[in-house]
C-alpha cells in the first residue's frame, strides 16, 4: 500500500490492492468507486458493526528526506507516506475482520476501507453509507481506525465554516459620506466573539468560534460598501451544526452568514454505549481527539476512533509507524470487538 501512490481522489491503485487481497482471502469484497467493503453475512434483525479505516493519503511534504513511497524498514520502523495515517489501522482492521468473520457474534460485521477521508470527499464515506443503505444495510456501531496510540478517542469536534457578508453604502471618505461596511462587520464580530452558547457539551466543552479572515475596500478614499469575513466554528454535540449556525446568525444583526457545509458533525460517545463499555472493560484509556475523521460523517451512528500509530506523525515528512504498534493492534482489535455486547434497542 505504501509503495502505491494513493493521494485523495486518486486511490485506484490501493483500492485494487485491497480488493485483490480480500478476494484471495475469500472475503468476497465489493467495490464502489475506490471504497472496498465486505460483509460476513447480514441479518436485518441484528445490529451492525462497521470496521472502517481509509487508504487515501495527503500529498507528500516537500521536506521528505527519503522517497515517500519507498516503504523502508529500519529496525521497528516501517517508513513511508500513509504508513501511520492510516495504512496501519487499515491492515490491522482487515486482519481483525478476517479473523472474526466466521465467528458467531451478536452483530453483523462489515469491513470498509474507504477513500477521500483526507478531503471529506463525496466519493468516500459519503458515498459508501448510501450504497450500504441501498442494499438494505444499516450501520449501528462503528470502529474507525486512525492513529491514536490504541487509546479510545470517544469524541471529536465538528466543523462549520461561515462565509459572512456585511453591506454598507459607499461614499467619499473626505466628506464622511456613506455607511462603512467595516464598522458594521466589526460590531457583528464583537457580538460573535462575546456570545456564550447556553449549552456546553460534557465531553467536548464549549463551542469554539474564531474569525479567521476579513476583506474590504478597494481604495483609501472610498467608504467600503462591502465587507467579507470568515468564521471558523468548531461544533460540539450540544447543538447540531445547523442550530449552531442559526444561533450565530441571530447574533450578527448586520451581516449574512452562510455555511459552506453542515455535514461535518461533532461526535461524542455516551458512557452507556456498548463501545464504551467494551474498551473500558479492557482497561483502554480514553481521550477527546483534537482531529477530525470519518466519524464526523457517521451521523447518528455510535462510533469509536482507535488505531495504531500516533497522530503527531501524520501529514509530516518521513512518516512512519512501528511494526510493533501494528502487531499490538492486531491483538487488541479482536479483543475489543468480541467485547462489544450491543443492546437490542440500538
């Protein structure tokens, strides 16, 4: 996989590698674009557990000191682009699926190694879930493989980017004419900056709001009649993304705030979830993840992020994962999966 380039939206090669491997192992894989998935047998009366990781990568950093696709082994290190994020998780979850596919489990087991995670693309998880639903398959629980040091990431923030437009009236600056759009924008920015959302997430804390860009005016002696600015909103499970955007719009009385998208949801696992109970009983530590993943697209699905490697190695030059980390994951994943005891009312 490391030796085969798989930058987001160009993962054909690794998709074929994964499909061929699972086919040789008798897993009878299916493929929709560059997403490869397999099901060990589906009964609609049982809940469904999805094992998911991704095989796309970011572009290699220019500061690599070795060929990014060389897949070199140095002692315990396996080096190369995508080794840590998230090839190690993908191969460990594939092995777990192959080990467990014939076991009698209290849920349907599905493996999906997906594309376009790094860009949140339309042909990754956003394509796979409707594809499964079109086949009558609903996912109830998910384990998402990402580099977490095999700690359980029980929550991650969502994201809404708001494009704000504030209008005024142009005029000559020397005569102090017009209505300055910058001043109106600053009033709204001040209101947003001081706004406190009534509810706070127990796991994720308060919603994070930051104005990150602003642009206005075209020459020094003209009152600007238009100001454009951008708000970066890190959402939580306290409100939906749409609710969060609407509440900020209500505060910004001079401006129009338009979300670029509301699909990247916050994810927060309840302590009552069978996934939480499964990792907790194994003594696995948990934390709140600072990064987003395909968990953000698993709307309404109880999900847990856990995998070999460390997030700090991702998207950096000379990426690597430890072979011992992969070996540990192939031991822990089956134990975690066998430990899941879903209730009948998921």
